[in-house]
C-alpha cells in the first residue's frame, strides 16, 4: 500500500504454515466459497515500501482454511481470488486500508524448496481509491472510550441461580444492551440469585445511565474452567451493527467452572441503537501445550476413558518434562523448555473401535508465544471392514481367509478391523466371529463348513 505501514496478503496455499510474529486473530470470513481467517501481524523495526523506516509494521493476512488438493506431485490449487471482496472483509474487520500500490502473485519457500507451475493467471479491474480515515478515527475513538471488564461467578459461590448451568449444553450465551437501572436488575436476576444480583446492580447508579449504556455478555466457560482472562480487541460499527471483538485466554490451571459476565461501559452518545454482535477469538497462554483427540469424520472430541493416564495414552513421552498437566481431552500441559518435545499417541489406549487416521493423524500448530495446539485425528472403524469400504461383507471374509492361508495377493488394509476377538492377534477365532457377524447381518447368506460362500436359493 502507498503511504501505509501495512502489507495485505491473501494466502491460498500454505501447507502446514501458520502466521508468525506478534499476531492477533481478528475474524473469519467466507469469500467465493472459501473460508479465510483474518490476522493482524505486528512487526517491529521494519522498513516500509516508500523507503522510510519505522518502529512498527503491520501485515494483514487472509489465510485460507478450507481444503486444498494435495497429491504426490505437491499442492494443486485452482481458485479465483476476488481482491475486492478481501478488501471489503478487511474494511469490515476495522483495518486501515490506504491506496493500492501493487498486487503480486508470489510464492514464499520457508526452509523448503520446489517448483511452481502457473497454468493460467488473469488479472482484471482497477480498485477505486477508498477513504477510510473516518472509519479508522471512529474505531480508535470507540476503543478509547469503551471501558471493558468482567465478573466471574463459580458454581461453588452460590451466587448463580440454581439449575442455570445444569448439564453441558444447558446455558446459551446471552447478549444485551442495558440503558436503565430497572433493565439491569431484571436482566441480571435471570442469572444470579437475589443478593448477588443486587450487588452487581449496585455498581451502576441511576446517574450512570444518564450518560452511558452497558453492554453485557453472559459467558459460560466451555473449557471447563481453563479460561483465565479476557481482552477487548476492537469495537466498531459495520453494516448497521456494533461489532465487539474480544479474546479469551486459555490457561493450564482450571478454576471453578461457572459463569463470566463481560461488561463494556460505553458513552450513550456513541451508541446509536444498532444491533450488537460479540465475536470471540481464543489464545493459549504462553508455553502451553493443548492436546486434543478428535474424530476425523465428525470433528468432535473423542471420549477418552477416565482411568487412562496421560503417560499411557502418549507412551512415547515418558520423561514428563512438564511442570503441570490437567484435563482429559483436551489435555493442558505446562512446560518451560526452550524446545518443543515430540509427542505421539499410543492407539492401544484409544476407546474401542478407534484407530489413528491414515491420511492426517497428527497436526501441530505453533504460536509466537511458545504455545502449541497438537491435534490427533482418529477414525471409528467398523468391525470386520478390513478393506475399508465402509461395510463388513463377503469381500472382507474372502480376503481374510486368503490372508490366514498366507496368500501372496491378500492384503489387510485395516488389520485392527479383523481383530473381532480383541486380543491383538489375528487367527481362526476372529474369522469365526466375522462369519457369525455377517450371517447376522444377512439372513440370505450361507457359509458352509468347507469355507465356501454362497446364497440360499
């Protein structure tokens, strides 16, 4: 950009790369069917495009997260990048835009090498100049005028209304704008008991609402008490609504699980009666490993048996160089090492029916503050589905029989699916159980004693 200490990047192919530097996750958007995460990366002591030199330099990134085709020849990408739509997304996220200087297609190789083949590239349309000075000034003004804080109530305190947080999905975050004391008392009494509600309202006298409004968001910690702090990132108007972007910080030490009430005090003259949308980003505290085991098909967490020790599930990691470990999928580990120890999963301790994914078993995301997200993907197998076609049928029995007879052309794509006897061995007992299972699934199927398979006429 001209006259701007900002560079904008649209990254459509990135392999295992993630943003580096002092970065902030801002928002998520969908452009032309592709999902992008927007990041603001702040660099220190960088030169600018006009030849000047400053103390701070921003790199705004649209990072594509939707799937990219990878084959044995590398990554194949076929996409139309609509620059104008990205500028709209950046503007809505509150970024200062400036005037376009040049647009490039580039490939960065980070500790790697390879080749780029461009089969087709077409660029068209010139963007008009965009005056965003008023938008920038208003964002800065709102952030300066807004006062952000939060109150925390645990289940043990007795302040939360009885039955409000029963069950994992009983509570839904509730957002509201309070303009009068009576509104505040009515609202807060829906969450807190009488004494706690009066104490909360006592902080806001009638004269407070003469000149201010109060934005509230009642937030239940879905991380089982691991949220340690909150921060307000940006407050701005866009598309007829007031956007509140905030970050919750995830720590290793859990606190009593309960209810957090996020508060923003805003001058009444700066609130124009628009809809309010709260958007949350999360950030791990420094030097924390968060380890999760998810079902690749559903993207849901897998229930690990409560009696499974961390050192058993991750048996390659016996030295335990962590100061603290807590949780049960996700696991939160505190470590103060200058390097990141390798961590692998022992599939023998997974719940019955689960095996590590063959395509993408492990993903590790490193963050600038030294924290990491380690994600293990597993699949639930169908007993007897040796060839991994989704069902247990005659084809599985045929290949298993051949394998037991040491046939050269018999290959078990998933030997674990054949271990119906669950003794980590494959033998005639597993074959008998598979035959029995198949007979139960199909009453028209006949398996004779001589191992010949046919149908009943």
